[in-house]
C-alpha cells in the first residue's frame, strides 16, 4: 500500500469481499443477514508504531514493506488519526535537533484520542539519564505551548520514565451519555475508535431490556462492561492484565457506575472458580452466588479463541455475545456452541480497513 495516499476507491470492494468471506465461513450455521459497520476510509487508527531511521543528523519515521522488507519513509500516515499526523513532523523536528533525544532512539509509539489527547512513547537502546529527562521536560513544555495535550513516556532496557502520566483518557458518547475510558501506555485498547463506538452501541442494542446480570470475560479496561452496565442488574467482569484492571477500576469510579465489579482472573481461572474447582484470594469480597441470575455472557477472546473448558462453561448461559478478531477460530468455537444455541445476530465491524482482518460480533441464544 502507498502509505502517503490510501487507495480509497478500493475500500468498498475490499469490504464487500470481507462480508462475502464471512458469509462463506458461517454458511453451515444458517446465520441471519450480516449487519455491516463501515470504518472511516482514512485517519481511523488511534494508535500507531514506527521504527526510527537515522541518516547522519537526520531521522525519519519508517515502516517496512511486508513483502519486500524494504524501508518506507513516512512524513504522513493517513491510516492514523489526524492528531497523530499533526504531531509526527513536529516530533521529528524536535528530536533531530537535539542529540541527547535522538541518540539511540529506535521507535516511537503514538496513542491518541478523539478527545484531543496524545501519549507518545520513545524507545531507546541506551540508558535514560537525568540529562535526557531534563531535555524531555523542555520538549514537553514546548509541545504544550504549541497546543498539544501530550503525555510522554521513555522506555529503555529495564527503565520507564513518564512525564507526567503514562495514560490518557478517551470519551465515547453512547445514547447521548458520555463515558470516560482511561487508556494506559503499552496496554491494549481498540485501535479504531469510530468502530469501537459502533461495537459498543451494537452491544447495547442487542442487550436492551435484558434480565438479570452480565458476565464478561477478557474485559480489558472495561470497554464493554461500562457501556452495558445500565442494561443489566449487575455486571461481573474478568481481566488478567494488572494495568487493564487498574484502568477498569478507575473507569468505574470516574463514571460513577455502581453495579460493575472487575476481578483479576483469566477466563480459565474464572471457569475453575465458578465450577468450584479452585479458590482464589483475588475473589475476596466477591460472592459468585450473587450472580446466579446471570444468564448473559460476553466474551472477547484473543485470536486463539476459547479453550474447551471455557466453551463448556459459557454454554450454560442463555445468551452469549461473542466478539471475535479471528473468523477461523470463531468458526471452530461456533461448531461447539451451536449444538445448544442458535445464532440470532451477526455483525461485521471493519476495524482494520485495507487489510484482511475481520472483526465479528455474534449473538447466540439457547435453543
């Protein structure tokens, strides 16, 4: 792909091809019509990572061509948010004019929000010194004066320095209600904010007027849990990454949501806990019997899908909402789940335009 100019004219054809591929993969399950959620055709990625190439006293953002492995110099990256494109040349200008800042710098990671905030991570093959930190402080103040609401993090071997925070806060508006989501540096967040908001709105619509409680596995920073909280009596969500759990706890507090509990367990550990196979100290203060009226479960597993024990566990719920980033493992999991459930809704979320990646939402209800 020419990263300086996106082939916009190909977008609709690629999207149509994805929908057809998904229909073929799911045809044995007698699926309903696929609801299609389109992405913006440019400036849709809220995060981007670039290697840094050095030539004499100059430096560049680069990416590598997947086929030829050749370097592609990038002055702009229309896949990324407008905010990232605005900061890219400014960062290069500051960094290349300061030997302390550019020396042994090998990567820059950008995270942006729709609410105008930036978090920039600078990765080095050298120790981060007090002299380096002082230079970063000066650069940060200059960027603030230039109008950038920016946080900066430096990383090197066994080192991390932050100026001032290692997080930024995003705001999504769902049914006219704003929700704040803390996004932590080097932790997972949905890359396409427009599509993420559409996913959350879709999940709200398919759980409207739900009875009882919701269980969510792989909740991350509470992305779905917060959005769905007012559709259920209560929500119990699990996540294994400490930084994501901490962000989720903050999000619950700042949004003043009273009916969501987050526990730090993997899906496999929660299955053991709910089946009475193991007792976890991390469940202190949580009585799983309080969630006996839970008949809806939401899972957003990694590309590998769900393991067999987790599949058996979620099969016990009347309604299953399955968010998938890999249609092939989704098909494998559905082959098991459709023994007891039928597919009521299916949606394709174009999280990654101009790629073959397919994000799918499936609602299953017990037969």
